[in-house]
C-alpha cells in the first residue's frame, strides 16, 4: 500500500528541491540526490515537484484542484454505478409496502458482498428504498441466530416468490392464481405441512399477492322458474362418467374469434374433452364430445350407456345431427331452459375459470398477444393439463380432479395400470 505523506512534508520537500535545482543538471538528478535525506522515493519527489510547477503555471497540465475534482467525480460515478447494480439485483427482492425479514436481508447483502459491493453501500441503497437497515444491524444479525419464525417466513416467501419466476416463454407458475386458502393447501402439499392459514395470509399480503378474483358468470332468470331438465340444477354425481356438462365460449384474437368448447365430468370436475374452432357449428361441439369419449376409453375409464349429457339450449346442442350422435353413443341428453345460465351453471363456472385463469391479461398461461387459433390451442392444452392434474379444487377437498378420480377407482376397482394412469394424467 502506498505511503501517504502529510501536505506539510510534501511542500517542504518541494521547496528544498527548488532551492537546489541550480546545483544539479535536472530535476530528477536533484530528486535522486536529496530523496534519501528526505526519506522519500525519488520518483514520488519528482512527481511532487512537477505538480507544483503545474500549479504555479510554469508547466501545462491539470492542477491539483482539477485532479481532486476529477477524483471526486470518478468516486461519485463509481458509487452511482454500484448503487444501480444493487438496485437491479434487488428488483425481485424489494416489494412496495413490505419489509423483508432479517434472514432475507442478510442473504441479499451476502450476495452483493460476493459481487464486490461494500456493506455500507448496500445498506444505504436499501434505506433509500424504504428498508431501514444499518451496517451494524447486519453484522449483529450475522453473529446471532435468527428467530425460528423469521427462518420459516423466509422459506415460505422464497416459495411464494418462485411462483413469479418466468419460464422459457415468459410465463409465471399457474399457482400464482391461488388465493390464501388454496395457497395454504398447496404449500402444505409442497414442503410446508404445518404452515398456518394466518401465516400464509400475512406473507401473501406482505408480498402483494391476492390471487385471482373471479366475478359471476351467470345471471338468474327474472321469473325464478327452474328448467325442466334431467339435472334440475343438481350438479353432483355419485361416480365418474355418470353426468357430463358441456358449453363453449369465445376468445378474441387478432385474426377474429376462436371458440373453445369443454366437456366436464360432474363427479370430479375434470375436463374430459376440449376443442377449438373458428366456426361455432355442430361439428365443432361434436368433435369436443368425441375427444371426451376417446380419452375416457383410452384411459381405461370407459363410458357406459346411460351417461347424462347436459348442455344449454344452444342450436349446436339441439341440432338433429348432435342429437343423433348422442343416441349413437348411448348418451342421454339433458337440455337447460333458454336464456337461463343457472341451468348450466356447472359448465358456466368452469368457463369462467378458463377465461379468468387462462385467457385474461396477465395470465400465467399467456406469453403475449393472442394472434391466431394456434395461440389459443397452446394455452388451452397447458391450462387443461394443469387444471386436471395440479389445480386444487375446494369442492373436492382441495384435491385435483385426477387425484379425486384415482381414489374412487382404487377403492372400487383397484389401482389403474401404470400405462393407463399415465395416459389419464396426460
């Protein structure tokens, strides 16, 4: 480390050299001869003399004042650059209105120290962003064990924030749609068996996570009369493949409109068939039904004659062609009344979930604007797979439709073969 000399020592050394310059052929010769007596290196002494000559105007160059200003500007630029890098690294760490727990703060400071940042600089940036922490607080946290609650909170927060991590298509995890109740169940199934609903509620509020708020998708009839259908608004089934409900909706895209049809099993709320089309004709809903029948038979969960097929009174479902298809397949049709969405509320509910969870702006299943039918197909494919195999349903005791059906078949018929189980989950 270079030796620092007091200003008085430097000034006296420069005066001694200037007084004896006439005795030597050059400035360097004078510095070399007098340096041992002054206990200063000859090159340092030469630079002092040269700078003094510049300061007095004898030679051209930046003065000491200008050099000090340049040094200060460089230090300021370095500090600003360091602060900017710290802020960039903290983009996923800082949350408006929420103070991270001490373990999270310590870990962030440790990560930044590994990048070469000073503790004081890191703490200063955090304080500017509303996280009141001093360097001495950080060092105190490092020397004592954090509270067990703080450690557990940090682990849960890490998991909650990981749901916001984007995949290769720029989409977060679908579980980010969960509210506090389902998030509690999901966390208990994923490494936090004893986490309380109050802890999840507190940490989700701190992280600004509210889940998806879904509005009503049906409007009751003004007269309050029930439709004369086979279900009579009793949307429950005692076993899989007893009652299916179906409906379709539309999704606006750049090229026009894409229609999406779904077939849902009322026992497990599983989506057993889906189809997309740019035309809402009978063939469109018929293909959806055929996919449902094929998938059920292909997964060793066959459909038997007498299954009730319930839909609204749309022209596609009441057409002669569709009615004949139901008869050929041995399915018993059930039609709700005209203009009353409550008669098909089970299907309407799933359609509402689909539009809010999969198609709404900000959905974790969307990677950008919807331009063509292929964009919609990709989203429907991934959402239906998640809905059937990973999404927790309150009506099923916070189980997935696949888990709910598997329990039924295990209890009544024994375990499914591995190959069939794999096909079912696909």
